[in-house]
């Protein structure tokens, strides 16, 4: 675990100030309190090593380990506005050479501009008690400690090793927030009603436990995963235990909350239905890739559908493919010919085309025109505010 030597703290100060200035300049930081927090928390103490994606000499995409603290000249690397991946799923990770692995990330230090936007959206005030779901490196927890005092900060992570490491590194900075290991969807610290909950992993629905552990007026900022797409919502919990609010102007996605410490379950891939037909379509892979709100509408029109990238081994053509558990699939290539090829239910792509039609006839609305509501009984829906169009959601979390 070996933390960085204390003399690196002073060397890092200009980098901390530069990051805080850059985030203020871009508008991610909007208040002096959060500027001060970013300028006073040394990220490299909480993230001394990380993995960066690169192609190795064999053309394989690998995660190369980097270190901020070997040399003070390398400190700046920890203060870039980039996500730093810090843990890989051991079930999928394979060591490729001395410092490189393949595998699926299971923890990271989030993009600082995204953290800043979410922390601003959380609108904390002095005296607020805050719970973070997804401690990871502890950097976000440290920022909360800098802003509110460590006594009022709680943070939980599914991986007990991450909690142990974060606790040690936070203590090096003089912070002792209340850290717990557990599934932040169901197991929250007892004995407190939180004023704010911020989740840095995504959930498909707002867990009942979050509603039970907040006071009326509490704000929840989280990534809601709606299948094909999802996004950040800022919800207010009212006295009737409804949680309602909008998709935020701040955009970003997080790794999903999982039920075990270090491993994501292997996705269930159904046997694909036989290829049925190829036909012209107005919905292109490029449009889906380029337009966030279009993907959000695909998610709303096509619950229980997954979006994957499909590479045809024979032609090398990449397509966007939608697929469902019943084996239905449909894919559109990133080429100039506007066609869809599908197998199984032809309604799958027809629904996707209906989503595109809705998007176009409603003048391609911005995502923050959509609201999310979770009723007290767990029912949830997304609503387009200008027209009142509602898409109910079936997912519930205990
Ligand atoms: C993007 S990282 C969090 C970044 C962190 N806030 C930081 O500042 O470094 C997401 C974290 O969520 C954690 N996580 C995943 N599933 C979880 C769950 N069910 N409950 C709590 N934490 C979970 C992961 O272990 C991972 O550390």
C-alpha cells in the first residue's frame, strides 16, 4: 500500500491548484467551497498507481500500470482531468508482461470534472451528513471531508480491500470519515438519516434502503442505468417518500453496482436467432453513437435490450447491435449503406426506429428535459417534461 513520501505533498500543491483552476474555468466547479476542496486534496496520495489503456506491441489492448510517486516530476499525471482505473476484475484479468494486464475495471478514480459537477449538483451545506456509495480510492470522500469535515462523511464500498486501503490513505491526510464495506444498495450505515447521498456506481433503480436512510428534503445524485443508456439524476426525497427530479446537465456514466467484491457476473449471452433479413433503415449506427439523447430514447423504448459493438470477422465491419434475452438481435453497420440486418423478432429494430422517430418529431430534446420519479412503493418512470410522455420502468431494487 506504501503511501507517497510527505515531501511529495508540497510538490503536488501547484498541480492541485491547477486542477482546481481548470475545473473552475470549464464551469465544472461553480462555488468557491468546492474550488478550495479540489485545491487542498492531493489526488496522488489516494491514487498513487493506476492503469492506462494502450495497445502493446502485439496489438492487444492492455492496462499498463502507472505510478505517480516514483518521481515528483511524474506527479502531474495524477492531476489530469482523466479517469484513472485502479482495480481490475481478477476473474478476467491476465498479466501480459511485468506492468500490463488485460481485464475489466472494477474500481477507478472518477474523471475530476465529472466528480466536480456531481458534487456541485449535490448542493451540500455546512452541517449536512453525506453518504457516498462507491468509496473506491477515497478521493471523492476526501473532497467531501475537506468540504464538510470528516465527522459528517460516510462512504461504503462492496470491496473490503478498497475500504482498508482508502482508510489508511485518508488517515495520512488527517481524514477519518466513517467507512464501511458492504453492498451499498442494501446495507447502509445504521443510526443516521442522511441529508445527501451520492453514488459513484450505477443502479438500475433507486434502492429502498436509500429512501429509508434519508430525511425528507434529502438529495440523491446517482447514475441510473436504464439498459441501452442511462444517466445522472438529481432527485429530492419528499415527506411522502417519493424521490423525484431531473436528468442533470452534468453527464457521465459509472460502472454498475455489483453484488460481490471483485468480480462482475459474466453476462448471459442468449443463443442468437438465425439471420432473417437485411433491409433499408433510417436509423444509423453513427447517429446512435453520436447522440446521447437518442440512446436514452432507445433505452426507454426498448427495456431489457442490450447495446453491443459487433465486429464481422469476415469483412472487419463494425456494427451497433441491439440484442435481447429471447435471442432477437438487429444490427446497423458503421458504413454508408443505411441497412439493418436482423434475426428473430423484427419488432426489435422497428421499436428502435420508433424511438428515433420520437426523438426527431420532438426536435431532438436535450437529456435534461427528462425527469425521473420513484414512487414510495418502488414504481418508477421517466417523463419528458414538455409533453408529459411517460415511460414506466420495471426494475426494482430491494
Ligand atoms: C468509479 S469507482 C468509485 C470512485 C470513487 N468514488 C473515488 O473517488 O475513487 C466505483 C466503485 O463502486 C464500487 N461498487 C461497486 N458495486 C458496489 C456496491 N454494490 N456497493 C458499494 N460500492 C460498490 C466499486 O468497488 C468501485 O470502487
